[in-house]
């Protein structure tokens, strides 16, 4: 009897599942336009110069709600957190509110009693299988009813940082250029400004290391050439 009990425990443990430790790093994408020395034209309110970097993360997009044996998950984007040979594991929101992120709508058994909060949502690499990973001694709860697609999306990160010059128009012989800094996906109002330049004095303008030669400017558009980008020094 003792051997049978031990065998049953081993079989039960073999069916258990948990989320692997995070082993995925989001992708950092550099932003720098236009090219130095290139003749460029932008309209009023458009970006003249942008430099910095932002973060993109891989994940899975689902198109409809999915009820997986009592666990109801929403449509949306599920960011990747870890993977193994056969599956990828993804985070989820507890409630609606994050930009398009998938979330757990509810988790109740057939009696209406609350189920354990999942560790992650698992998606198979070889088939259209979605599983809820609860962890502990629980086996994954899976189904194949809903298709999903793998994709990559911009994601908010404290590491993100971008500097931008924006064309704000011309009054007489002067042009206005707006400056914006974005960090972590949000505009930093303390680092936003607007400068005015008199083209009768010089056709070159400069701001925080960026230098631009103005070729033409009116209240509709500006034609220019970037001579140098923003300072490379970090904040």
C-alpha cells in the first residue's frame, strides 16, 4: 500500500506545473530621424527631430474571451515573461485598464466558488493550446477552443527616453520650435519647452546639442537639414 501511495504521489507531481523563472528581456529599439545631412520637410505640429529609444515586448494576442474550465480570460495582449522548450508563459492583468492587456475576468468552479489565482497564462509553441498555470500541486488547466497569434508591441518602461523637436510655426522673421522629453512613455512636463529663433540673424538653430539649418519656413511647413543630433550624454 505504501508503494502504491508513493507511486500515486509521483504521478500527481509529474502532472504539476509552475511558471519558470522570468528569462525574457524586452527589446530596446533605437529611434533617430531624420538622417544627418538629409533635406527634410515637415508640416506644422510635426516632429522635426527625434532621438532616443523605447521598449517593445513579445507576447500573444487573443481575439475573444476564453473560458478555460472556470477561468475566464479576456481578449487582448499577454506580455511574455518566460519560456521553455515547448511553451511560453505570459503575464495578465487582474482587471481591465492597461492599454489592451489581457486580464483575468473571473475564476470560479461549477459551484460558483472562487478558484486559486493563476501564476501565468501558458501558450503552446506547437499547437493552438492555451493553459492557465495555477502552480503548487495543481495541473495546468487547458483548452484549444480559441486561436491566438504571436506579436510584438511597444511597452512602457522606465528605461525609455526620447527627445523631440517639433515645428510650431512662423511669425514674421521668427520661427517657434517646441522641445519635448518622454520618459517611460509619459511626457515630462518639467522637460518641455518652446524656443523662438530669429531667422534674420541666423538660418541655423540649436537646442541641447541638436543643430539644424533652416532652408525654408512658413506657417504650413519647414524645410531643413539636421547638422547634429542631441547630446549623447545620459540624464
